[in-house]
């Protein structure tokens, strides 16, 4: 069963202002029996003051449709036409303590009925664009195929994400993603056929998203870091190659610690800069061991480094990389894989 | 409300018999071994599984117990049967089913049609839900790989003559599958006397546990597993057996079969009493489905000019559980595809309520429902813009039709 609020249940089981209003002078009728809900809103408006003196409804529909209708009449009674006009479906939903997403269209129906009744009072033409067209695709936001198609065509939308941005369709429970994708593909195909969209841009159902070139963090500059201090003179010059391997904690860098990890998400370029900075900080440690590590590339979560000297090919290499990885994780707040570049 | 609840939604699911639960519990706590294991923990489970398989075999009248493959439910059984038949007959690329099947058949059919190059024929029904046999004959051909028709419809209870439909399929060289999820336990089934190749069933529709089903595959039928894995179910369905559930289903099948002959006529009488009691008191309502041949426990009554979810909420407040083909209960705006296929007008399809009884339903419960329904219908009709107070349809044609 739906998760209806107590207020929804109250307005369903004890509807206010249900039934016909004999001396109504402004009536709004919306919905249809095929859609499963319809609402007839009857208003008695004082011609002098334009105050809605009485409001009653008749509703064909589910529990939340009846509750929304009841809420609507309560909200508008005593208001002027001008005040009532400002009412939105969100006001109805809020009055009821919220509606399940699938039932938001019930509140929209209430608002539509009010618009129709106000139009009947003022004699304005009802906006034809409010018609429901085609199948209802997105149930959360009650968006039908007609509206989505218009948005796709007018704005040349070619991705699901953009369709959601423009129409809200698919922005709720996501259960309509599949029909939405199909609709997008169909409309795009039609646009290609009539020449308003190039075939390369069109969304194709089932196709993997076109690869977007990744902003590779190559060739970046480190703006505010002083040049790495000259390598400390190696304590031992010649016999280094035969020295027993000293397992040295690579995190014990003597340089001042890098800034604390920023809570905000970094861009990939910012991440690469931060990694370069960490590497520069650790470099003296590597150099003290008679080797060196240079950053080659940061791509996604892969950090490629070139290892030279004593660091390359020896057991210490994995320790070095492990320490580097740990340090990066600590500072950037997410895990990277540190891989040595293949040696030529 | 302090009134005892009345459960008339047994086509959705059933109460697990207490005897079934009792039978299952030791296989969670004591005899928890894997039936595939060689040690004593597994040995006893194996024996109990064999017994359960035989009980189910008896209920559906299968010739051999190894014709039964346990699955996770009716949906898996249906998916397995359809995909198996298509994979085993690669030169045949057409699939015939009906417009009123369960979504476990229809949504797979849509997918196969759209993405896997399968031609799907959806055979229509008449306004009583009966299959258009001529359309079926016309659709059969040398390319038909599989025919799948439900034994009984979950919404209206209408029964399809599946044994005859199976013979027609075989004349065209096609395999025949039936989704008998609603029929098993509610009608006499003797598979060995039919030409049905595959049959799906679900445990929780006959007072067994949820999460378990079975697929009957006639000995000799070409088969391709859906789930590949271990050697369980003779390599036809990988995955460790859900032993407690299988044992529970075995017990439920045994109990159902033991009292079926006495139960079914009693359920029919109660259902008819309910139906007559409501229809005689409420105007502008009618029973849907084939009243000459339908499930003994099911009645779907369409109440015109009102919406089903509202009726269900009112019933629920009086402790009565039923269900609706209404769109609003499912979150879709389309009313039941079954009622639409039967060309039931929208004015009535939205207000269709299904009452489905079980062998646990009592006369007192039925009478309470008969007493409750008319006032609920009246109350909602008074609120409906489509209902005229002098009875019948009001003049109401909203702007946004």
C-alpha cells in the first residue's frame, strides 16, 4: 500500500466539501476516465469582492486524488480569485503533509482544475499546452511523452541527463529510464531524418555512451611550489649498489606536511597537482635511498610514475609505491593505484 | 478497527500453512547441510528433497519426479522456459503468447521482440477473456519455437483450454509452455495425460513459502538452463537448493492434494455466494471473465464510475483485503492490461476489484464482505463526477479528455 500521510488518509476518509454545489458560478473540469482520475471543481465566487465563498468538488480517482481535491477546496475557500490563482500543486501536497512521488499528479490535477475554474470565471482561454499528450513516461513528476518530445526537439537534447534537467522526467525513482531512453532515441532518430540533428550526435538506444575525452593531467604546472631542494648529498657514493636494503619508512618525510585534505571534491587537474606536490615532498626520501621517482601521468585513479636509480626494480620499489599510495589516499581522501612505468 | 481481518487476496499470495512452517524449521536449524555433501548433514536433506519432489509430482500429475526443476519462483520458471525453448530451437524464431499473460511473460516477450530478433504473436481474447483460437491457429507456423499460454488468468480466473492448445502447438512442431502459477492447487492437473512440455508454478500461491517455484519439463524436452552453475537439479538449474522452502512446498502440495476434492466445491460455493451477494445489491457493476470456466476461488467485479484504489482503502479500513486491476494501486496510470484486452470500458476497468478466496475462507467472512461493500460503493459514487444521483452516468465531459 502507499505510504500516505495521516492527513491524506483523513482527507480521503473524511473529505471536506465533497458533492455538487448547486449555485456554483465558476466550474473547472479536468482529467478523464481513461486516465483514471478526473475532478470537477465548483466555486461560488462573490461578483463584488471576487472572494471564493464556497468550493465543492466531485472526484473520480484514487485515495490521494480525493484527498487532494478536499485539500484544494479547503485551501481556496475565503480567498480571492487573485489569491487562489497563485496556488500551486506544491501547496496542495504540502497541505497534505506530502504525497508519494507517484501520486504527485493528483496535486497537479487539483491545480489544473483550479486554473480551469478561474479561467471560467475570468473568461480567459485555457492554455492549450496543459493537455496531457501521449503516454505518461515519468510518473514521479507526471511528465508525458508529448512534453518530453517537445523539450528534446526544441533544445536538441541528446542525453538522458539533459532530458532530466529540462523536463524533470527520470529525476525521481529512475524507473522510467528505459522508456525514456527509447523515447530519446526515437525522437533523435526522427530529428536526424528531418535534418535537425547530425547522426553523430544522436542518442542510440542501448549504445554505450560516446567516450568523452578525459581531461588528462599531463603537462600541468605546479604553480606555487618552490623547486625541489637539491638532492641531499648521498652519504655513500660508490658502494650503494651492494648496500643491504634498508627498510625505511617512506612516510617519514622531513618536509613540512602538505595541507590537510580539502573536503570539497577536487577536479582531476587539482588532484594531479596535489599528487605532484606529495611526490615532491617525498622525493628527498627516495633520493636519500639513492633513487628517484618522477610523476608521469594521472589518469582517473591511476598514478603512473617513473622509478630510477636504486628505487627501480628492487624490493624497495613496492614499499616506495605503497607509501606513496598511502600518502595520496590520506591527503586526497580516495584511493589511487600507483603504477611504475614499464622500463625500457 | 477491532474486527478480525478478512484476507481475500489469495491470488496475490497465501498464508503459509502452519504445518508447512513446522516441516521447514528443522531444515534451517538442525538438518542444515548442503544436499550435495557426502556427510550425514547433507544426507538427510537429500532424502527430504526427494520426498518433496514426489509430493509436487503427485499434485501436478507428472510422470517422473525428475521432470521437476526447482527455481526461485514463477517468474524464473517462465523466463527459463521461454529462453530455453528459443535457444534449443535456433531455426525457429517466433513466439506465441496471449495479451492477458502475467508480466513475467509479457515483459520478457517485449524484450525479446525489441532486442533479440524474436517475432512475438500476442493472441487476443474476447470480452469474457477467452482466447481467440482462430487467431492462434493462424499464428502457428514452421517458425514457431514456443507457445506459452497461462492455465488460468490471475485477474479474472478465466481458464484457457491448455491441453488442446498444446496439441495444436505440437501439430506445428512447436513446444508448449503454460504459466500455471494460479492454477496449481486450484484445478485438477494431470500432466502425463496432456501434451504440455513445460509448466511454471509458484510455491507461495498454494500456501507454501515465498521465493520458490518450479518448472516442469517433460522428459525428453530439449532444455537449456537459464542459470548455469553446479550440478543441482541435474545441471538444469545451478545454485544450492533452497532446501527448507522445497520441503515446505512439498508439504503444501501434499496437504493441498489431500483435501482438494472436498475444498474446491466449498470454495466455489463461497465465491458464488459472495458474487451474487454483491451484484444483487449494487447497481452498475458486473462480473468479469468467463463465468463458465474459471478458477473456483476468483471473482473480479467491476464497479462503474469509481476508482479501485479508493474502494480498497475503504475495504481495508474495515479489515477486508482484496486487490484491484486499477492503475493507481500499481503506480501506473494504465488500468489492467487484462481488462483492457477484454475491452472492458475504462469507466469500469478502473473500478474492478478482485476477491480471491482460499480454503481457509469462511462463510461468515464472505457475509461480512457482502454487508460492507454496498455502502462503500455508494459513498464513493456520491463523490464521483461521473455518477448521477438518480443512478447511472452523469453528464460530465472534462476539458482535458
